[in-house]
C-alpha cells in the first residue's frame, strides 16, 4: 500500500511540475513576443506566471533556457509536451508513398509556422545583441536540419522518391520549410496559408519526387 501511495504521489508531483513549467513557458512566450527578449526579465516572467523567481530557475532555467523552451513549446503546439520529432515520425510512418509524405510535410509547415515564425524572429533580433542567443540560434538551426535528416531517411525508403543523398533531401526540406521563408511569403508578401501550403507541397514534390 505504501508503494502505491508513493507512486501516486510521484505522478501527482510530476503533473504539478509539468503544469508549473507550462505556465512559466506560456507567460514567457506572451511577454517576449509583446516586449522583446531584452526587455523581458525573469522577474516579469515569474510575476506573469504567478510563481517565485527561483521557481522559474528550478523549473526551466536561465532566461536563455526559457527562450529555448518557448521555441519547443510553440513548435509542438497542441502536441506538447511531446517533442516534434516524436509525433512527426508517427505521421510520416503512417504514409506509404513519398508523395503522401510530402503532403504530410506541407501540412505540418502550414500548421506550425504561424506559431514558430514570430519566435524565430524574436531569436534573430535578440541574437544581434546577445552572443548566447546567437549560439542558441545556430544550435536550433542545426537541430532542425538534423531532424529533417530523419525525415529524409523515411522519405527515401518510400516508392516515388528521387534517388538523392540523405543530406540533399534534408537540406531541401530545411530550406523550403524555413520559418523565414514562411515569414516572407505570408507576413510580408501577403500569401494566404493555403497558398503557402500549396507552394510548399509543389516545391517539395518537384525537388524530391520522381517525374
């Protein structure tokens, strides 16, 4: 009985910790987008999340680590706290052809970029004045490329895919699906999300599919 109580207590503690972390990350996201990274303090985040300053450090970490967590959260969206590579591998695994997988990727970019692009812009602006954020920007860009390497492996296994090196496929997905590409086409040029999604799917198809 004591073991059962301990297990229930541990689960309750984890749920509470996850809820606290999510509240902190949500508050940081809202403040950083409104005020900018530099003008948002840990104290601001703690106050908005209704927690102590030390709780922010204990639950998430430094301000740079909070920004890193914000990017994870907006990328995952409704799928959080699961990470993007995990559930995207499942979506890709449900496809049987390369064309179907291209459609999955296009749908994903259209779904996620409205959330991700503003945070990427926030990071880029902060990186101009903060070396630690510049390093975060470089690391996350490389991380996205590595994730697309796994997508490239799945795509190359499916019928209808062009015979291209894994690195080429990953770089094509990374380039076409880059948040800055979305920002230019949708936020600057005024494309609709549907037009953007169609362009992504056609571009990936031309580059990655046979015929």
